[in-house]
């Protein structure tokens, strides 16, 4: 069951939510439930209560639960409590996706309660906890790491988290090291107050999750990350021989041509890699030399057929970008996009 609500009318959103949720309870059972309230600006704690009641009603049958509250700006900690308090009863749940990105009224309390609700769901194989844009302390990190250690069956993990310091970033990445069965991993620490210390911890973590087929790392607008940290990660990529997809976002960091070179050196050894997305948006220290290094690897790495490169606001010239595009004339690609 998938329901998407894009309504922005002020008076009726929560009442409509109540009506829809009540209609769902007439179903005999429900195994998969997706509720998408993206940018439903008037949804508030009352609407969350109705959602929580539906989750509770199907607690004995739900195997997949996707709740998307992206940019629902009126939801508070009380609204999250209506849902977090029901999570621990979902005994058959194997896939959980919770998105509270840019729900600006939420605090550490919400995150703590969600994590505590997840802690006994030991059968989870897919988990997404998306809290991008929330100004959290490092307090909830300890609870998150305790929970992750218990989820030994996880195959897919997505974490979007604001880390106030390297302590939080390192704790999370160190804990992920114990999840050796992961095939899909996304870590988004965008806007976090972290440094190369966290990047080195992520590099060490990658040595343990060698079964990865999909890797997505984002550090957008983390100004304390430089070549040192990116090189540590890049040097580890060649060991992840099962990778078929890499997404990396280093936008508005201190990355230069040297880091790009080491990153591409790691990628050229991944024989099964077919998809590569790299964002260097705002990296002023990346020049035509860096673009040429990318070109050299793409030219000869014939398994790479889906390419997206974001070179906006770099120091790569028009001539450098044109030279990069010439790779398309040398061999076949499904997609080759340069964002500029």
C-alpha cells in the first residue's frame, strides 16, 4: 500500500489523514505500507497520531514500513513519539525507512525515541534513518551505535546525520564496521562539523564491509575535509571488488586535483563498477588537471557506462570540460552527464 499526500490546504490535511488512516484499518492485513507526506507543510502532530494508530493496527503483519515526512515543518517531538512508540511492536518488520529530513522542530529526543524503538527489531535487513538538516547534538549517537551492533542481518543501511564533532562521525563509522554483511551503504554527513579524522575512520570501516555492491558517501559543505581525508577513502576503494555503483559528493570541501587523482586510481581497479557519480561542486582547487585524470580512467574503464559529474563552480575551464566530453566519442555509454 502506497499513499502520497502533497496537499497544502491548511484546515483539512490532518482531518484527511485521519479519514485515510481509518479506511486502512478496514483491511484484513497489511504487509507493505508506504506513506509519503513530502512537503505537506500543514501536517502536524495530530496527523502523526493517526499514522501511528495505523502502524499499531498492523503491527503483527507489517514487513515493510516507509514513512516520509520530508520538510513537514509543523511536526514536533510529540508527533514523532506517536510513531516511535509503536516501532518496537513490529515483530515481522524487515524493511524500515524513516525520513524526517528538514523537520526543523525536532530535537535529540525524537531521534533517541526512534532509535530506541528500532533496537529490538533484530530481523531488519534494510534500514534508512534520514535526519538531514536537523541540528542534533552527539548525544543520540551512542544510542544509534548500540542499536546498529544488534542488527546483524542488515544488508542495506542509509544514514543521514548531522555530526556536531568527529566523536559522532567516528562512532557511527566504527560501528558500521561490525556490519560485515552489508551490500548497500549510504552515509550522508552533509554540513557536519567533522574533519579528516572522521574520513579516516570511514576509510578503516571500508576495510570491513568488503561485500558492498553500492556505496554512497556525501560530505557536502563540510569545509574541514581536505585531500588528506578523501585520499584515505580513495585508497581503500580498490579493495571493494564487488562494487557496481559509487556515488560521492565532496561539494564545497577543500578537495584538490591530488585527491581526485587518488580517488580515480582506486576506481580504475574496480572491474565490476558500472555506475559512477561524483560531485565536486564548489571545489575551487579542482582544475583541468583533475578533469584530465577523470578522463583517463573513464576512457579505459569499459565497464563504467553510467557517469554523472558535477563540476559546477570548480576551476575546470570550458576547454577542460570539453576534453572530458570527448570520452563519449571513444566508447559507448548509457549515460554521460557533466553538470556545469
